[in-house]
């Protein structure tokens, strides 16, 4: 059911994207020189408008993802510190268990040795 819903959503998005591309297929000029827009060295001519729109969306997604990743750095660092601390405490607990087990074995050996009368 989830796969069906995802496919329906993707189909709707595909229909929207195709209709946007068909409606905006006329060529536009993109000027990268804000002081002299007529400068032919820094102007792309004949670029379809839908490519400009899609490129803007992709660049926005990439920049937004980078911004989110950068702002979450504090939380990733805190998670690393907590993970190391948890590993340290697990290791220490394991050492305590091992010490307790060896102490119990020694106590059992001593009690067993005392229980057996020495024969001479």
C-alpha cells in the first residue's frame, strides 16, 4: 500500500514537471553581468526557461541541504560524544562483571578447598 501511495505521488509530480516544461519551453537569455546585461561574454542565450527553473530548484535543494547539514553539526558532535561515553561505560560495566565473576570463582574454589579434608 505504501509503495502504491509513493508511486501515485511520484506520478503527480511527474505530470506537474512535464506540464511545467511544456508551458515554459520558450528560449530566454541569462545575463551574469548585472552592470551590463547586454555583454555577450557573460550572457547565455537560447536557454529554455524550464531548464532555468529546474536548475534553480536543484541549486536551492543543494544549498538548503548544505545549510541544514551545517546547522546540525552541533547535534552530530553531541551524538559522537554520547556514543563514546556510552561505549566507555559499557566497557567499564563489562570489566566489573568480569571482576565479580572471577571473585566468585575464587570464592567457590576456596570454599571447595576448605570443604575437602586434607588427607595425610
